[in-house]
């Protein structure tokens, strides 16, 4: 009986270490859920990701980089996961960091990366229909002043796995 118990413990331990190795592999070496760069209509879209929901919070945000071969503006974003989607920026309002909607959209200079990242420009997902879970993907449509309309499928990533 004593021997059997020891054997069981060893088995449990080895299953656990295999599971941990698998997670480590997934998050650092092979991200099956990472965004693959999209090149379409003179645009290069890369590093898109959305932050997974924190608790019951109804809002989250998405980030990514856009490079256009012409001057353009990102004027609108939308998704089926949230009631309202807005392009936001962070501003320093007398020492208090606030965020607000970017009026007129985000300017894209020809052949220069416009980077949306935590603490800077971002796509705000307001009134999520359900929590965003790490490992899921969500749809994101981007509308440009030039008339281009791009539909993306972007990964949902937990804060600790986000690359900035
Ligand atoms: Cu915001």
C-alpha cells in the first residue's frame, strides 16, 4: 500500500511538470495564438492583439501597428465583441493621465509605422458583450479615410503575455 501511494505521487508530479513545460513552450517559443502580419491594399498590419478582460470589467483595449504606403487616417474601428469601439489616445491633463477619443482619426504618414500600444494610442472596446478570454480570437474591422476597409481576426492575450 505504501509503495502504491509513492508511485501515484511520482506519476502526478510528472504529469504536472509536463503540463508546465507545455505552457512555457506555448508562451515563449511557439505562440499558436499570435497575430500573423497582414499585407493588403498598400497596408501592413502587424502585432495586433487585444487584452483579455480583467474580472467583470466591461471594457478592454486592442493594440497593433499599421503602416500605409500612402498618407491616410484610421477613422473608425468596430467589432462584434463590443457595443462601442473607439480609437483612443492617452493625454496628460494637468498631471492626470486620461484617455479620450481621437477626433478625426489617427494619422498615418506614408511608410511610417503608427503604433498603438498600452499607455498610448489604442482601440477601446467598450461594453463587451462577454468577457474576452486569453487564447480566444476576436474580429476587428478598421476603416480608413481612403475608403479601405480591413477585417482582421486578432488574438486575445493576457496582460502578462502582451508584448509591447
Ligand atoms: Cu481608451
